[in-house]
């Protein structure tokens, strides 16, 4: 009895990952054209090294050197999902529940949801910087701090 030969696997062509350039306009396919809140977040975020506008789960997102930092949510609750450590998250939820919130999905993740139409403009840079520091590589953070 002879065994049937296995057909040789055809190697798949690898494509280079799609990445947006850090200094591009913050508009991304899928972002509502009139969403000034998302544009404000992008403008602040692109001031930090290593930032790029990208997508995550089919929605506009911000990444640091390819690592997820925040995304614009299209779910019914909307808003921005952004990295946030658990201690800061508790303080933000207690201080401004009309601005910051959670859903069950994000309860166990170091994230917080932000109503972009409610967040104060002067609070946004600190929120973005804290998220950036959670995601950015140590070398990038050290270089940024040294240049300040």
C-alpha cells in the first residue's frame, strides 16, 4: 500500500504592515468627519515621539511604535477608549463620572472610556501623556524627558 503524497504548501506572500506616518493629518478612514474630539486627541498625541495614527478593530486608533494606546469607539456608548492605570482610573471615575466611564468589557483592562464631547480641553494633554507613558518603550520616554 502506498501513501498519498502531501501537496507542498505554497508560501504566502508577506506584506509590509500598514502604518500611518506620525505627522500626517489625524483624519483616518472610519472617523466621523465632524468629530472634533478625535481630532483634538490626535493633535495632542502626535506631539509625543513614536505616535502613529492607525486602526484597531476597524476604528481609528493611536499607537506608540505599533503598540495600541487608544481607539475611537463606534459602539452605542461611543467615546474614546484609552490606556489608563487602575489607580488613575479610580480617581478619574470618582472625580468626573459624567466624563469618564467603563463598560463590563473594559473592567479588567487598564483602560478608561472618555466622552470626548464632555472632557475639558486642558485635561486632555495629561490624559494622553499618561497613556503614552504606559505604552511607550523606556528608551523613548527617557529621550523625551531629557529633551524637555
